[in-house]
C-alpha cells in the first residue's frame, strides 16, 4: 500500500499535471499530452521500485475511456444493487480463447462480460462470496487487472471530466 501523498508526487515527477488522487486505492487523475501520458506508467512504476522495492503494474485509462466504460456497462440495470457492480481494468486486451477460460460455473450466481480491455462483473452475493477473484481472472485472461466498484468508477468519471482539456 502506497500512501497517496507519496504516490501523487511521483506522477508529477513523471510529467503529469493537475495530479489528484481519490481514496487509498491507487486512483490517480491527471492531465498530460498523450505522448507523455503513455510513458507515465513505466516512469512511476520505476520510481516505486527505486523507493519501495517493488514494481507495480500501472493501468492507465483516459477520461474518455472511463466515461465510455461507465456508459457502456452491459450489466447495469436500475433495479440491481449498484454496490454489487464492479469493473476490472485489464492491462491488455484478452483474446476470445483467453476469455473462454473464465468458467461461468466457478461462481454461478455472478455474471460477467469482457468488453475490450475491461471485465464487468455483477457479484450477486457480494465480492467476498465470489470465486471470480482478481488472481483467478488475471490467470485466465493472461493479464493483470485492477478492479473498481461502481461508485468509485462514477467518481473517477466525474473527477476526470473536471480536468479533461
């Protein structure tokens, strides 16, 4: 766990402007030209490795991306508990063969769908009761993921829109 007060300056040092963080889970909102933004994950990861001794995967999405992701959730319905909706941001886009490796019977009450570089999950009995865990999904899809609940995603959309050019 990296304190956000320590993480934010790493993004600034890597070339990001207007850096803001949201809750203690690695959500960093910033602006940067696309040529700089695409280099920021590697630069920040290297700084973390140098300062803290581990090299995390940093998954980046644009303000347009997070707005699209929120707007296109195929599992969203007004009558379901939105606390049970989550989005996994994937480091790489999985193939159809990789997606087929996720066993729908592993956690039969849960529903999921992969669209592009995201996996949407409705944890019908809550995330703690699910067997569709991050490590399982990463293994099946051959990638790294980071998950956010629906409320956090909507807040990230709001924060990103506020600094988008």
